[in-house]
């Protein structure tokens, strides 16, 4: 079973940047379409960005132009570069596969707090 470990979150001021990492153990990582998700307090989990095995990317409208998803298959890792952060980006961020029927077990996530 693939395990997912997210890291890189923290407290940042509005307008700041963070780079999140998600390392997958096991599986054939290079073949997976991966996604970043987030869950804000009191809200449902939402997808943020998707990257396919051939490195095509898709972004939610709320983060388009500010966030960049990338992957390093040699390291079994997917990244989320977050720039121009806003208070509404505050959430716990998770990674997983992009298709719900193929989800791995969820990791613990990484907390991102955007506040002055």
C-alpha cells in the first residue's frame, strides 16, 4: 500500500510563499496522476491542482496563476509551489491520486496558515 507524507506547511504572511512536498512510498509513482487538495476549517475538502503522468497540469480557479504543481518521479515526490498567498488559502493540504476511486490512504496533511 502506498503511503503519502506531506510536508512544508507553516505560518506565512499574506503575499508570502511556501513550497509543499508530498512523498509517496511504494507503487509506480511515475504512472499516477496526482493532485493536491485542501480542507479549510468548516469546509469540505477541495482539489487545488492536478498533474498527470505526462506532466500536464490543471488548477482550480482560486489558485490559478499563483500555485504551481510539479513532480520528481525519481524522488516519488509531488510539489506545490504557492505564491501570493492569501488568508483564504489557510487550510490543511493533502496530496493523493486525482481519481476518487483510486485514492490511497490519506496522509496527515500539512497545515498552511496565512495570517499577518
